[in-house]
């Protein structure tokens, strides 16, 4: 299965590995699905993981970020979206929709209520981490 994973799921899985987002990261590590990422998504992940308050609160260091990014790149396909999908209330979230559509993903996994409210886009189901894990099992 090909899936775009929203930054909120990836970061939540990294800082709280016991919940559904953490299980999504373990499934990625185990090769149970292929993540689809874009340069814009990677930039956002790096930006979020570089925030001093987040690093301090969750004791995230450079080595931890590097290991996480290596895992992500090992288990991902990098795509350069070309479509102009503009369906989200928050325009910053359109990058996930564009990547999912142009990267031929079957799922977009998110905890973002605005994305989840869309339900699907051009054949890509937008699902919660828990629903995605149910599908993988």
C-alpha cells in the first residue's frame, strides 16, 4: 500500500511511540507500506523537528532526527507534485493532497480534522492512524 503520512502523525509517533501514530511508524519501519513524500512535506517535517521548544520538551536531539529521517527516506518514494489541488481550509495542508494524488497513494493518513473531513480526494481515502492500522492488519 502507498500512503502519504501527515506531519502530525509522524511527529506524534516519534514523540509518543505507544499510540496509533507510533504504530504507524513501526509499520513503516517494518516495510508494511510505502510512504510517499514530497520535498514540501520533508521541509515541513524538518521545520517542526527543529523547533527548540519541541526538542527541549521531548528530548529530541540531532541524532534522533537523523535516524528518523533515514528511516523515512529508506521506506519512502520521493515525488515532485505537479497538480494544483486546493481543497483544504488550511492551504498549508494542500501539499499532502497534492502529494497523495500525484504520488498515486491509496491513503492519506492524518489526525488533522480538516483533512479527515474531506473523506477522500481523487480516489485517495483520507483516514486516521487507527483506521489505517486496521486496514494494514
